[in-house]
């Protein structure tokens, strides 16, 4: 029984020692790099197209401090992003969520680029294809002028002489 009591006291003291170390690690405030890593994934709700990590407004400084506080409380990056999205809407997220209507943001640009490439390829193919000459009939009812017939005849004769 005495051995059991000593083992229990030893285990309790050892557990208390490691718990104190764990609590000491949790009390360290988040670094600026950790705060900016989360803030970089958010846009300022007040300024247009300004990431939260570089926005100089006082409101953004407050929001960065809120991020610091939430990180110190042990909240994850996803929890913080969800908090800001619930507070200000999806427009504050640097990367739109991959659900619902926002899928168009991811699908539409590649589809447009692919369609443009197909159109460009077909156009270039059409532009570079040699045009077939329309057959010229030299009959009396063809409606060609006698001057043109003389010209064509002289041209054909010159081409024969060159060979």
C-alpha cells in the first residue's frame, strides 16, 4: 500500500510539473509573423482591395489586434477566417470559398482561355489556308469583257514563254 501511495504522489507531481511547462508555452503572445500570416488571407472591409496585413488604417490595426487576441486564445486560422467571414461577408476573404456561386471564380477563367485558344487556332487555320481560285469560263455568255480576255491570253502566253 505504501508503494502505491509513493507511486501516486510521484505521478501526480510529475504530471503537475509537465502541466506547468505546457501552460507556460501557451502564454506566449503570437508573433507579428503569425498575425500577418492570417491577416494576409483577409482584405480590409473598409478599404478597397487592400490586404489586411498591409492596410495602414486604424480599423485594420484593431482587426490585427483582434487576430492576435484570437490566436492567443488558441483559435485556429480557420476559426479566425470564419469569424471575419461571418462578421463582414465573403468579400473580406482573399480566396473566395470553393462552394456555391463562387465556383464560377475558379471555373470561368480557364474555360474562357480555352475557348479563346480554340477560336484563335481556327481563325489562324482559316487565314493561312490558300483560297481556291474561282473557275473562269471563257465562253461567249460569260459576261467577261474582251479587254480582260486579251489580258488573260497575253498573261498565259508570257508564262508559257518563261518556261
